[in-house]
C-alpha cells in the first residue's frame, strides 16, 4: 500500500514523513518504506522462533507542491498530478497548530477553511479535466466509434454530474471494467482520502471538540478524519523506545500517528491481514476483505494461485488458545478449505499446491 502525504505548505507533511521514516531530517528523501507494526505477528514470531519476521510494508511519499499563488488559488502542477496518481490513498495533512515563526500560506490557521479550500481546488481541477475530456470524446466519436471511447463517454458524463453537484468522485462505485477504462487518467477526487489534522501539543485538550466540529462540517470525510501531533511525535521518534513510551503516556496518547493512519487506511481501503508461519519466516500479508483462499494464495506467489489445491487454516485466536497445530486439530479448529473459502482477518494459512 502506498500513501501520499499532501497539503498546503507548512502543514507538517515533512515533519510527519520524518516521523514515519525515522529520518532525523538530515536526509532529503521523499519516499520511504515503513514496517507495519503488528502485535499478532510479534506473538507468532515468539512461538515459532523463525529465522526472520517479515512485516507488511507501507510506502509513504512526501508530495510537496500545493502552493497558493497570488490569485489565491492552488497551483496544481502536472508533477503533482503524476506523484499523486500512483498512491492508493492520499493523506491530507491539515494544519491546526499555531506557531508564530511558521507562516501559513493563507495568513491564518483555520483547519476547516483549509479542508474546504483543497477539496474545492481538487474538485475544480477534476471538473476542468472531465469537461475537456468530454469535448475531445465528442470530436473523436464523430470520426470513429471506437469501443473504448463509446464506453468512456457515459462514464465521464456521470463524473461531470457528480462534480457539478460539488461531490468528490471517490464515493462512486465502479466495476472492474470501468476502473480499467479510467486508470490512465489523473483524477484527484477519485483517490480515497484521509484528513489528518495536525495539532500542537499544547492544544491537546481541544482536539476532541475540534475533530467533532470538522466531522460535522465535512460529513463525507467524517469517518476518515484523524488527529495527531506531528511535531511532538517527531520529537518522540528521536528518543529511545522506552523514553518515548513514557512521554506518550504522560501526554495521554494511546496510539501513535502511524497506528492511527494504518487503522483508518485499512478500514477505508477494506484491507485485512493474514499470516504465514514456519521455521524460516513468520510473515504478515495484506489483502482485500472478501479475498478467497485462492486469491490470497496468489498474493504470496502467482504459482500458488495457479496450482492451488487447498488451504490449511487456523485462526490466530485459536492458535493462541491451543498453542500448537496438533492441539488445534484435536480441538477441531484446524481446517482444510477449498479455493472459494473467504479468508478472515487473522487467519494463519498454509497453502497446499501442486
Ligand atoms: N508547533 C508545531 N510546529 C510544527 C508542527 N508540525 C510542523 N511544525 C513546524 O512547521 C514547519 C513546517 O513543517 P513541515 O513539516 O516542513 O511542513 P510541510 O511544508 O507541510 O512539509 C516546521 O518548522 C515544523 O517544525 C506541529 O505539530 N506543531
Ligand atoms: Mg515539506
């Protein structure tokens, strides 16, 4: 999974990026791989004592370049569009911290304004693109009724209607063929988005009420709005794990920004984990909810998909309860499942293949 950090200048993108990447700010990187922390995987590793533990990974990209120009609009460059395109999800970092020495591109800190500002600019950019695409399509279709173009037209007409009603495209449910049809286009509002509000540590007591207010203002972001304190967490990331947990407890922070981001990303994208275990490695895999045993096997290796016979399945909770595969068999919680079995979050799988 790849997440792109976007937002106005000085909202805290690079601060969060450095926190997630463990960068102390001295390196000028903008793309990093983060191990997804996983308590269940840690427990499995303790039991199986494998040569290595392989966590799921998250790629994070710091995408700069949403600059407000003199006319009060955001300049959306083609470089920005290209960088956005490859992400599964955008995390819009919105500033809510006050810091006299850090200027705000719009003059004052107002997270609600900033969210609607970026939403509007994205919407207008998409609308402009969709309108010009429709014009081109009409011209092309007069010359040549290519199947691809014939199918594109009603889709873009639907896009236009949604955008004209000031709604983002991301809530539209597309089938696989439609997804494919538009996969080459750089549409902004079609990307799943999380709003990450960046607070000062001295504003801790206001977080809940402010987040509630933001959710009320933006019902369509409501479930996907999270809060964190980028600067504070950045400082923690420079400390030892022990010291950092002491400070987190003092501040009453139960979850790190990373785990909040992961939790809401998995939920938003409908993702879940399964595990494989053994002497060589214990590993977490990320799949879509609803994946069958065969599809999940394909995530491990395409051969496992093609030559799938059966999956041996025990749920993590059962394994923890009984302590071994033999005991799980005795208890009847170890099963052989066919290719249509729908994998559950926390299943431990062993794929039998030819
Ligand atoms: N007080 C405070 N300052 C912050 C916070 N997050 C970022 N900053 C500061 O704001 C400035 C801009 O942050 P940066 O992460 O570079 O913003 P970017 O332009 O979105 O990448 C830096 O000087 C940060 O130290 C925060 O949560 N609280
Ligand atoms: Mg930056």
